[in-house]
């Protein structure tokens, strides 16, 4: 996934699972702050059932959502399970999984074969 897409996934996971308020997060791997407030919001959050017209198999036990960028016809499947989440980015054809622990999100991007850590910047 692109680093901006990773940041949006981490932000939405934190917002939905830990009630994050601010639009700024720190990318701990790249040692940079990302201010999502100053960015045009490419993704709209939409509820979706576990079965949807896309090739991703959704788990009925999770809260199933999509992040949709209608301008680019790009969507990200996102499923939430307590503090855990997983999903699929259709733009990069990448699966991801992660965990929200208070102010920190750990995201594993299968295409990158690496973890990315984001921290909520509460301003």
C-alpha cells in the first residue's frame, strides 16, 4: 500500500476502535507527522455487509466497512473485531491486518512484509 493509504487505514482504525479525535498521526517507522486535516479527504467511510460485489471474502463476525475514494474508483475493505482489524486495499491488491492499542496502531502490510506503527497525535 502507499504510505498515505496506510496512514488513512491506521487513522480510521484508531478512530473507530479507540475513538481518536485529532486528524494528525505520527508515522513511527518513517519518523514523520502526518496531518490528515490539511489533506483533501480522499476516503469516505461506508458500511457494507459481509458479502459485497468484490472478490474479498468478509467475515460475518466483524464490523465490515469500506473506505471509498469515488474520484479514483478505489476502495479498501476494512473489518473490525474489538481491538483488531484486517482488510484489503484494492488499489495495491494488498492484504493488511493490525491492532489498535489506545493511542497506537500497528499495521502489517502483506505486500511490504513489514509492520508499520502509527501514534495518535492528540492536539
